[in-house]
C-alpha cells in the first residue's frame, strides 16, 4: 500500500509517519512537509498526487492556529477546505482515497452527552467551519477522522505548556468549564493506521477514552509529575474571553461510536496515555 502524507512536519504528521514507515503493509510512504508540498497550490497537489499515485492520501496538514483563523478566514478556508478539493480532484485521477483528520470543533458544544459521528454539526469558529467545509469536499469512500485535544512528542501542545508551568512557580489558571477528551498522538497514529488497513470509510471519532475539563487535566498532570496541585486554580472561560478570539465548544466529548460498533479496539483511557506521555516529556526535560 502506498501512502502520501501531508503535514508531515506537524505534531500528528511526524508520529504518523514514524508509525507508517515501520509498518510492513505500507510499502511506500511519502511524507510531505510544506517545503515539499504546499497543498494550497493546486498544481503542486496535482504533480505530487499523480506522480506518486498513492492508494491513500493521509491529509494531516492544516491551519491549526484557532485564533489566527478568526483573523484570516480566507487563509483558513484555503488551507482547511480548498486544499481538500484540490486533493480530491487529483485523487480521482489516480483512484486514491483520502483520510482527512478533522476536529471536535465542528460541534457547538451545547450537548451534555458525547457526540456521535451522526450528530448534527454546528461549528462556532472559523477554524471549525473551515474544517467542516473540508469534510464536505470528500466522498462516501473517503475517511474522515475527528479527534480532539491532541498532544504528542513533537511540536507544540497544551500538555507541553502544562509541564512548563509545572516546572515554574505560582498559580496556574485553567478553564473548568470546557470539557473534552485528550488524544495522545501515538494512540491516534496507530488507530488511523488501523482504519486504513481495515479499509474503513465514512466518519469516525477517535480520542482516548474518558473526559474532563482543562482544569482537571492540569491537576491530573501535576499529580503525575509530582507538582503541587494546589497551585492549579479553576477559572471560567468568560474570564479569558478577551484573550481568545475564537469561541471554543464548552463540551466536545466525542463518542467513538462508529469504531466501537465496528468492533475495533478502543483507544486507551487518557489516564494511562496522558500519564505515560507526561512522564516521558517530564523526564526528557
Ligand atoms: N492539535 C489539536 O488539538 C487538534 C485537534 C483536533 C483535530 N486536529 C487536526 O489534526 C490535524 C493535525 O494537527 P496537528 O496538531 O498535527 O497540527 P500542526 O502541528 O499545526 O501541524 C499541521 C501541519 O500542517 C502544515 N501546513 C499548514 N499549511 C500547510 C500548507 N499550505 N502546505 C503544507 N503544509 C501545511 C504545517 O506546516 P507549518 O508548520 O509550516 O505551518 C504543520 O506542519 C489537523 O488537521 C488538525 O485540524 C488537531
């Protein structure tokens, strides 16, 4: 099986590439960073896809800076939606399928029970809207994987911020009214590979099991690395609204319903995976 991976320099892309290259069934894996393939450039997309003729295009690259998307909606729609149209047009020529990584931000967060794959979407932010527009460019044979609160070894993420704060002193303020499920990249990369190998299509939610607020996550991580949990102060989103341009869904827990009903093994509980990653990153300094 031949894979073309976009966003290979990103947090998920780097680890997915490591996972894919080590897998015997993925005979050829072409990882592309922005320098090798700018997916907002239609001719670059056509050249890359028709030149390599992959079985799957794993589209992991995106404009992920949620607040920056509010400032520049055109850039967000170009990177997150029109890029998918270009990839899809090229993929039709080579009969390639597309695996597109999407987000919990396609939901408005007004639910109080986990969102199923079939629940109506209603994004609040430009980022969420542009990612949903990207989903809409795809066919029934493609694969859309929504995930949330991603944290891994590479790049920047909130877990790394939490660990930096744990090493410092003083109070640490995190919102207690935003609830979701953390997703450790190593688990996500393995689960993505499984969906591709199992020849799945349609929409899947993939996160670690369990959910909590950011405040509770910070307390959990502090406990894991031996930092003082009493330093963690719960705040309300309204207290930091002025510093965040994009509205965030208050409750964006994704029920991994399709994977469960299809009989796929659930991703581990966040208590196991986040604890393991936090300790690794803590020891690595
Ligand atoms: N992070 C999360 O919490 C989260 C949650 C839900 C879903 N997701 C989705 O998961 C996927 C991976 O996210 P991530 O956390 O790995 O994000 P990331 O670390 O920001 O990686 C995204 C990558 O895409 C690249 N990219 C952006 N525009 C490009 C372009 N025009 N051409 C080529 N490459 C381009 C970026 O390159 P530059 O560094 O050069 O910009 C970056 O390497 C995204 O689709 C995101 O929407 C993420």
